[in-house]
C-alpha cells in the first residue's frame, strides 16, 4: 500500500497491515485506496488534534550566553529546543567534534547536532576575548577509547577485589562491580581472568 509520512513527506510502499496501523496512529496518510482491508478495519484517522501533521516541527534556537552568578561566570553556547535547554561550555575547537565508530557516530557537544557556524564563530571570538569566562571544567574532546579505558579501570578494580577476596564496603563499588559483571555477562566487556 502506498503511504506518505506526514512528518517527513516521504512516500513509500508498505505492507497493508503496517500501513493501516501507521495511518490509524496519524503518522501517515494513504495515497491509494486499501481494497483488501478486513471488515471494520477501514482507514480510520485520529481526531485532528492528534494528527501528526498538526504538530509543529521544532527548530533549535541558538545563542551565546554567560551562565552563572556574580562570583563565577561561564561562557556557553545554548540550544533551546521546545522546553529543553542544553549548554556547551567547552573549548571552541572541539565544539563540533564527533566520535565516530564503524556504523555510526555522534557529536560530543551534547546537542546531538552540529552547532551553526555563525554561533560557533561568535563563541570563539568571545572565548578568545574573555579568558575569565572560560569554564575550567569544560567539556574536552574525548579520546577514541576514553569510555573503554574507564570501563577497563573499573573492571580491573572489580577483578582485583575478586582475586584478593577483599570486599568493598563502599556502595558505589558494589554498583560498579554489578555493572561490570552485567557488561561481562552480556559480552560487552571481556573477562580479564
């Protein structure tokens, strides 16, 4: 059955049962009549207030701002998307850095997307002009295996406690050990025995 996605406008051919389900949810519209619909399973639509076509696509609002109070002010790039607000306070040269792996990747700035060039240029200028407003703990570009190194150190600590028979009385250690054990059982982390 030929349908059109109301969010993206993409036209595709889908199995009739899948197409009917998407149309019922208000996510797609039929571009051809469904002559094989079961009895009582005709093309139905949700009330207009639930139709996906009525939702407004949100575009992020970008700005360069100064966060903090009178004691410590920090320069930041702010992205507002609906009611959600995200900030980046790191080094300008790493603002649009990506961590890439086989089959995927992500931006490390916390926005999940590239920062517009005009905003990044303004942020860089203010970063260079105001060294007192730089975040000393700002985000930095992680190494290609920073997460793996952290997990390895946690695994080493957990394995040390297992080999020596020492029991950690710190509840955080118990949680870390449980997380490492789970990761090992799922095959995410190798056992280092």
